[in-house]
C-alpha cells in the first residue's frame, strides 16, 4: 500500500457549512477510503494556509486520484494537495539504491 498526505483548504462556502452544522467528517472519510480498499490513518485540523491534514494508505495512485476527484467534486475546498509520502524504511531503501547508482563509476 502507498501512503499519501492530503492538505485541504476550505473556501467560504465550506466554512459556512461547518459553522452552520459543526460535525466530524472523519467517519465518512474513513468509510469512503475503505470502499476503495484503503484507509485513513490520521486527520488533523490546523490554522493557517491549510485547514486539514490527512494521511491515507491507499492501494495505488489511480485509487488515490479517484478519491481526490470525488472529494473535490463536493465544492467546499479552495485547495486540495496530494503528496505521496514514504515510511522511514522506504526512504532508507531509496537512499541505499541511490548510493548504489554511482558505485561503479567512481561518482560520489
């Protein structure tokens, strides 16, 4: 499974909906992710340019893209950014593979 960081910023319509009816959307987000074979690992609210940070585990980029298209279609977001992320173990594997690339050429 691949991991993704989503950063969401709401527009004025989105905030108006939250103010009119404060509620948690975490359960709905989790259910939608699970319907695609993934899962929501964590959700954080923030103050600043981005309003919500979510970390997902999804089967692949196509599934994550389908989820994002669905989410953006609701119209409450000003911005929606997806960043593929790696675990510490995956990053170490990448560093080792990068180190092996120049091993035969004398490059450092």
